[in-house]
C-alpha cells in the first residue's frame, strides 16, 4: 500500500501542473480492497488523503465500486 499511495500522490502532483483538469484514480482489486482498504489503516488513508479509488473484480473484469476523494470532516 505504501508504494502504491506514494506513486498515486506523485502522479497527482505532476498532473496538477501539466493537466489540472485530469483526475487520477488508484485501481485496486476487490481482494486488495477487502484486505487493506477496509481495515482501519486503509480507512484512514481513504478519509484523510484525497484518494480516489476504483475497485475492480479481475475475475469478472468489471468495476465494482468507485470511491471518490473525501475531504477531511466529511462522511
């Protein structure tokens, strides 16, 4: 998770300078989401970092969930 979040933040920072209208999403499999992002540390990352997630079921090749960036203090 640490490496993926770092890469996500770096891409987001660079794209803000080059193409500020473009949005960056972090795509994770449903297994990764269930194991990491649904745990307390993952919930902190999702709520405190402006992180946009796409949860994908790779067996059925479909998007299961879009999780937009949340601002601190919102639910």
